[in-house]
């Protein structure tokens, strides 16, 4: 028996989210937001929290500073049902933070890396993956220290019959490589959004990007925002539209919640179209609430939306 259905490995930080903006800031000018909240951040942590909220057993391996933000991160993960016994608290570093400027349809983010840049494969015992059915890593391009070890991590998982998933995240350097094509052959599910998929593949439309990326990873699911999602599993391609009638409040973490729904359905043995539907439902519910991990839906909410077609 495995201890974890999913073991999430990667970056940890807090999010400071500013909502109610009418526009993004302009240099030399001040704009006003209507609300501000501080919540658990990190793509990997939000996905882990969302999977736990769906009812699976989830553990986390990562690093925070031994500071107030680090304590809040660990507390928030625990409150979401995620096992934090393998989270390192580093006295020599500060916990990372992301400031998210949230508009109804999108958001802009600024990140201070902190401990995100100080966590790598050498910080934990790789044999811990044997306790899990599935390994998830988010923010490939953000994790400068962990990234070089992902081939070893994912290939070890494959050798032990453990499935894996990877989210790309934004590449601030616009390189869009950093060895990702070396990791993808060991990745069971690749979960980029549309812009990431186009940049990584070098193509100018999603279906062509799917063809390129599908030559490396067996399952590629591309998040297309308000248009839903499209995925390729072997020779099969499925496209599922987004749920209608959803009024977005904050899009922070929507893609990570999609990832959680897709991974949940995959681990339950559902087919490709059902995986996309669960992903879309989780993402749709998350945008109706402020925050990433704090907006993760329950399984009952997800299945109600899938059944009824509305919240």
C-alpha cells in the first residue's frame, strides 16, 4: 500500500493578491484595488491542495524559510489536508512571495524567489517517491535549482511504476527550453497552458503544438482559459469547452486547479474526455473565489457542476 496518492515536489511561497483592479499599473501613476489578501501560493502547492480537497492522500516535499511566511505556508498546506512532514524550514533563507495583480479575466504576477531558488534534488531522499502512486511538479521554468534533477527524479519514478505530471509555468527569460525536452519523455502528463505550449513547441496554433509535444510526453493537456482545454493521449485528441455562465472573480490558481482535476480523474482510471471535464470543472469553480489554494473546490462541488452544467 502507498502512503500517498500524490507526492508534490517543488516551490513554496505565499501569494499577496490584489483584486478589484480596473487596469494594471502604469509607471508613475497609482491605481486603487478593492481588496487585498494573503494566501498560500505556488503552482505546485495549489495543485497539491486541490488534489487533497478532492479526497486523495497528498504529501509535499519542498522548502520554506524559518519565518512567519514559512510558518503560514506549512499551516495552510496542513489545513488543506496535505502532509507537510517533508517540508524543510531553512533558517538561512527567506520564504518566497508572489504579488498577484488580479483582473477578472487574467492576472499579472511579480515573484521574490527566496527559498524557491534554494530547493533541489539534493535536499531530500529520492527514495521517498516510492511511497506515492504519482509525482507532481509545477513551475518547471521557475525552479532553477530543482529543474536539473528532474530527469533523474522522473526516470526513477518511471522505473518504479510511478506516474508523473509536470506543469511548465511562465519562462521569464523567454528561453522556453532549459532541458524540458529531456524531461518530457519521462513525464506521464504534461500540463502547459496555451501560451506556454506555443512557446515551447515553436508553433503558432494549439493543435500543431499538441502534435509536437505529443511526440515526447504520452499525455499532453493544454489549458485554453475561457475556451476550455484540449488534450492528446497517444493518437486520440479531445477538446472540451469551458463551462458557461461562470463569472470570474480571481483567476489565480485556476490552471493549478485544472491540473488537480485532470490528475484526479487520471488516477481514478477515467478516459481522456473525462479527465478534461474534471479539469475544466475544478478550474471553473476556482475562479469564482479569491486565492489559489483557498479557492480549491471539493469533489462534491466538482461533480455537481459536471452533472448540472452550472454552479
